[in-house]
C-alpha cells in the first residue's frame, strides 16, 4: 500500500484569508495526481488532475502545483470564502500500481 | 441526467447477515470502484473493476465480494466474514484507470447492530 499523506489534517481560516495545504506521495514511477473537493453531505468532486512535473492548474480562486521529483503537490485557495469549507482530498497513482491511493484529506473551515 | 447512484443511503443489518450495496452509473464508464471510509482515515479501496466481467481486489478486500455482469452496475456484498462492517461506503466510476477522474456516488452508511 502506498503512503499518500496530507497536511494539515484540519485548518480554520478567516474569510478573505489565503491558505494552502500539502499532499505528499511516492515519487517513483509517478503517473498522476488528483485533487478532489468533498463538501459535507455531498459526493467528492474532482478539482484537478496533474501528470507532469511543474504542472500548475487553476480554477477560479483555487490553484495547484505539482513536483513529481520530490513527490509533493500544493493546493492554494486565494481569498477563502465560507463556501470553500470542505475536505480536500488528493489521490496519487505511483509505483506501478493500477489504482490511485487517497490521502486522509485536509478539512478546511472558513469562518465568516 | 448522467450520474452515479447508490442505494440505500442508510442501511441497518444484524450481525452475521450478508448485505448487498447497490451502485449504478449511466456515464458509460468502463472502470468502477468501491471505497470504505472510517473516521480519521482516507478512502480505502475495497475492489475495482476495469471492464465488465473482471474485477481486482483492492487494499481491504477481505470479507467483501463484488460482481460486474453489466457495465453500468457494480454491487458490493458485505459478508458476515467482514470483522468491522459498520462504515461509510462510496462507489465511483471513471472512463479508465490511473489518470482519469473518478465520479463518486452519494454513499451508503452501513450500520451493523
């Protein structure tokens, strides 16, 4: 089983603050890195998929970067809003596995 | 309306009984997955299927069984051999494996009494 780790486990920020969190994954035989957003009482929804070292993806106020050589990805949220409150999951396919492995998630709470 | 559905949303069973969780998708996806979530843990893969009539064990397959007789359906049976079946179960599908985004159902919360 691969280890995909996310930090911090949880985070409280004030509305308007910018924030970021980390996903670490095995760098050997890297194939793809996914970010998902999971709001309470809803299904996880895809944010980004990245495959190339140095990839940067952006969707509105949310962006992500990828470093496959050192095995990490950052997710950034600029000017956090209460509707950004959710658990953010990353998932990696690495090491020759045919399946992705999910991290435990970072739970973000944006305080109005 | 395309999507992935799971039923029921909540399920209660007595210890020792087998129970089957439903997962259906109309996205024409080849790959389907079953995950389990427990408090404080990430999504753990139970079984996955890359194509009809084929499926592979995930990381925690013991005590579970699946079938993939139709492209759109991937039911999961939680057997009496599963030591701690009470959990939240999520089904997902994707066009293929690896780089493809997974689309998730709403989940089933199973409680074994």
